[in-house]
């Protein structure tokens, strides 16, 4: 039995929640997943998982062994990176996730420059408006536009961006401008299915956070679709300001409820191990300041992005 491989299968099974999900994630047959875990249980003389048709749950012994497996696998990964020279020079594969709009228009040009400067590093850029779980271990680095969760992650904050409510001038002429967040109950709203989609929109009213219930007239799956729908006059939408900056500047979208806006941070998020691989540290050092500068340039053109004093 390949014990390290069996440990990886066990950890992935717990993180995925079912044997079949682990099978799909690892790209190996379901019977192989079951066999490797059974071999571990036989070797240890203890039951690691409670199995059902719906999910697997670690036993007490399984929870203890899970933490030990993670520590061993991290140590092996660190050793492999060291031997491969990833701590001596920037090299290897680097997986970065980012929201579609921010990634395409702001991050991608900097990734292209990074690839030209560091030919030994290959970047896998994952653009998605869904928040990718770094705990699953796929991305090395994520660009997040959201409050940061707890859980062993390190963040380098780049800026904050306003969440703005906007609509086309034609829509506002026909249906009126909301003057207070409570007025949204009388308006057609466009929301996006995903991390930023809410049944409530939070606003700052008299220095307090107030949740306003909303009802969607249209639900879309991408930010670009929400922008296009708003420009077409479907209704009001709420998005990070950088997503609507161009449409706002050319008069296709007007921003409303400015005095009630809330802000969210823009940050690079990653695992902070004992040592950062040089490819990741180099990417942060190269892209981070340039991305911050690009956001400040957008600010100078009329987009209010407030940059913090430090990271």
C-alpha cells in the first residue's frame, strides 16, 4: 500500500464529504477510493469514517488522524518544493483564481507581464465569480472582493471598493430615483447568483449597518450580464464600482444611494506555510504593487477606490 497516496485519498474524501465526490475530484475509480481507506483502517486497527449513502463523517479517531495526515502531506509538499528548487528561484506552476471582471480587465495584463519577466513560472488563471475554496488546495492564490473568512489564510489587502446601486438613465427617468434604501421595494432589481447575491442588501444608515430585503426581477450568473441588463433598462443592480466604471463614465449607468454605500476589501489571499514558495512570493511582489497602482489610476479617472495605508 502506498501510504502517502492513501492519506491523500482519506483527506480528500473528508473534504469532499462523500466517496463518490472524492472519486471525481481525484479522477480515480470509486472502488479504489473505498479500498485505500479500508486499507488505512486495517493498518491502523481503527475505523476512520462513518459511511452512509449520503455522506461520510470522520470518527473521533478519524478526526485525529486527519490532522496528522494534513501535517505529513504539508511536510512532504514542502520537501518536494525545496528539492525542486522552488525556494531558490521562481519556477513551477502557479494557480491563481480571481473574479471574472477584475481578473480579465485588471489582473490579466499584469499576469502577462509577470510571465515575460519570469519564464520559469507557468500561471493557471482561474476566472470565476464563485469563491474558490483554498482549503481544497487547488489555487495557490486567490484575488478576493469580499470580507475575508477566518481559517488559517493570510491576506494582502490591495484596496477597498464601493458596492454601488446603479441603473440606466432611461430606467430612472421612467421609474424614479430611489432616495432611501427602503425605496428599493418599489423597484425592479437585478441580482447575480453567487457570492455577492443576497436576499438582503446591506447599507449604512446613520452609521449603522441595515439589511434591506430585496426581490429579484432578474437573476443572472455573471457580473457582465448584470451590467448589460442594467444598461438595457431592466432595473437596478448592485455591483463593485470597478465593474460599472466604464458604463458610468460614458453615461450609460447612473449611481444612486451614494450616501448609503458599503465597501468591501480587495485582497490577495493565500496559505501562509512555514515558507512561501518563491514563485508565489515573487508573484505577490511583482503583481501586488502594480495592481494597487492600476486601481489607483482607475480612482483618478473617477472611480472611488480607497486604498489602505498598508497591506
